[in-house]
């Protein structure tokens, strides 16, 4: 489904892809890196074959994308890294499962059901939700709870803009999100590895925060299926599992909603899941992270409080014990 | 060629040796991006995973020799057991070196902290340390010198296999399917040994 967009900003304002790739390539100084893989087919160590994944052969380009706020000046990871290393259990639990198993997933037509404590609940089509807004590019850090990280040039809209439309009521203290539940389209859901559908939630303040975005693209292109097409959250100061993918339901609720990973392992994953080097996962340290795409002989990078977004979000949690509220 | 004859071993032992190195060869091809093979976006994680898996696989193969020998009557299998056990040690050692050198950058303080604070690493390190005396006493000379004590020492391989599978189980984030499969295979191998012990050799 093509969204006809008026081009209000010239394409030349958008950093060309070749510049990204050059910056990233420069950082890859080891034979173990996959820079060359941008244009070649890849067989992953499990013996499985990948379709040639090149940015040029990627998804459709998005028109009229403007540069958004809060972008880091760190070099983004390659298209290949971003689209072949994914935690998306709806398509399998291995990192290379989603790129292979989400090939046939059709993210359009897509509807989102909005409900709960708001004045404008209803079922909205993807186009109705996204087309009123200017698409922004924001280059965010993503820190997985497994202690690796990437830098990703998302394209999307501030979640606040989207949510304000539904006029949340005064007692809407939290926003709940749900992913599609359809084992016929998401083969990984045939196993109850998680209690499907995937569920996440944010406090209303976190959801309305300027940093929080609803992403519909990456690298100036439509979001690939394995990255959560057609729309997913990006909450960059929290561990990646908070950035729920393939959203079909948004509910404004009064009580804190249950979230999938804290249901699966409550002692390991909490509601807040703020990136915090001082609070370890019970089974591994969170003090450092493996930077995807960096030289393999480089040491792990020290993890930053709130993934380096402390200036923007620390005030949301003043007075909150972040060790107890992990 | 008769199985168990000198010429039989002269042919098959080198072949088994090459087969034992083949996983490493494949991993190396992936590591150097040859023929479109790759370790993926997180090569250190993939290396750790593959080397650890092969260590476990060779451990289970080593433990399978005696049950298979008893079941089939093929006594000539036993002569491969040492090589299989040493390959297990080899891959576990590479797995540890990947962790210590690539993952931790030889940061001794960080490694010691991991061993102390992360139970799955405590188990893994214990398993590796227990493998060392087994590898060191794997020669025929050592077998002669230790006599009956050699048998007792090498029974540690059961504990090592349990530690290895448990280390794997506690390491996975959520999907315990693969470690449980290994645990099931180990359980079958250990129970067949107990079965034969009760029956009398």
C-alpha cells in the first residue's frame, strides 16, 4: 500500500544512504565483520541461506522524510546487521529466524484497535494513523537486555502525536500495547514460548515523552517485516524488549498492564526496564555491552544510564528506586 | 579389512581426526566470510555458541561409546573414545578462550567476577577445570601408571557432562528447547550405563 505523501522537504536534506554506509564501513576493520555482506548473499552459521540482503534491494523508499530531533551522531549499524539480527520470537527464537521466516508476512492492510480510557476509541487503518504526520528520521541507540547494542536510523512519528488524537482521559495512567496474534501468519506463535500476544506498556508520561516514537521505517525505507512491520515502538532509554513490534492494539488503562517478558520471568524482567548499568540481570551483568558492528577485538562498551538519554528522561524517575523498579 | 585390526585403525583414526576438526573448519570459513558464510552480526556470541555446542556434542559422543559398544557388541569402537574425549576438551577450551580473550578481553578481574557471581559460569568453569586432569591423563602411559585410579578419575566425565548441559540450560534466555534435548540425550546415556551396571558387565 503506497502512502502518497507531499514532498515538503527536498530529498537532498536527507543524509544519503551511501554516507551511512561509508561511515559504517570505515568502522569495520576486521575480516569477521559483515560489511561486504551488504550486497552478497549470506549463509549463517546454522547452515541456512539468506536471500541477498542489500539496502538497494530492500524495502520501498519512504518519501518526504525530514531529520528529526534527538539523533545521535554515532554511525548507524549496517542494513544487514539491523535486518538479520533480530529478537522477534513470533518468527522464531534464533537471531536469524525472523529474516527467514517473516519473508511472506503481509503487513498491509493493517488496523490498530484503540480503546480504554479515551474519548476517541475505535479501529484505525494504518494510513489514517500515519499519513497526517511528517515522517521523521531519528538515529537512536538500541540496547538489548542481552547486553548488545546497535545504532538504528528509525523513521517514524512521535508517539505523543499519535496518542493525543485519541484524547486519553485523566485516569489513563498507562498505555498498553499488543502485538498481532495470528499463528497462521506468525509461525513462531505456534509455540507458547511467550504468552501470546506480545504485550507491553508504558506510563502515560513515558508514552507522551518526546523521545518515544512509533517507527514505520528504517534507513529511509519501509520497515522490513523482521523489524516489526508495519509499526513498532521505539523507546530508546529502555531495554529493547519494551519496543514492541507489529502493534495491533493500544489501550489507555488505569492500572499498570502486564508485560510479556515480566510474565515469562518476573525476577529477570520488570515493567520499567530502564537501561541501568548498576542493576544487573540476575544471570548476567548489565555494566557493559557488545557493540554490534564494532571490531571484535574492541572491548565491550560501558553501558550508559538510560542508554545515554539520561538528560532527557532521568526526571521521569526522580525518587523512584530503580533497583526495586527494574 | 577387519574392524579392530591395525590397518583398520590406521585408516579410520585419521578420518575420525579430520571429522573432529571439520566443525572448526566450518566455523573458520564462517569467521572469514568465505563462500558467503558468516558468523552473523554478533560473531563472538555465535562463536561461543557453536564452540560450546560442539564441546557438548563430543562429550555426549564420548559417553555414547560404551552404551553403543554394549548394544552392538562392536568392541573396536572403544579405541576411538580417547580421541572423542580430547576433541570435547579441545572445543570446550576454545569456547573458554573465546569467552576470556574475545568476550572479556583477558580482563582477569571481570572473569573472576563472572565466575563468582554468575552461577552458569561457575558451573561452566568447574566443568572445564575438571576436564583438565582427564585430558592430562588420557595417554596410555598415564593409564598404566594410575591403574585402577584411572578408572575412578575418568568417571568425572559424567559430572562434567551434567555441568556442561546445566551451564547451557542456565545460559539461554528463554528458549530451553535445545539444552533440554541435550539433557534428554545425556539422561538416556547415563541411564543405559546404570542399567548395564546393574545387569553386571
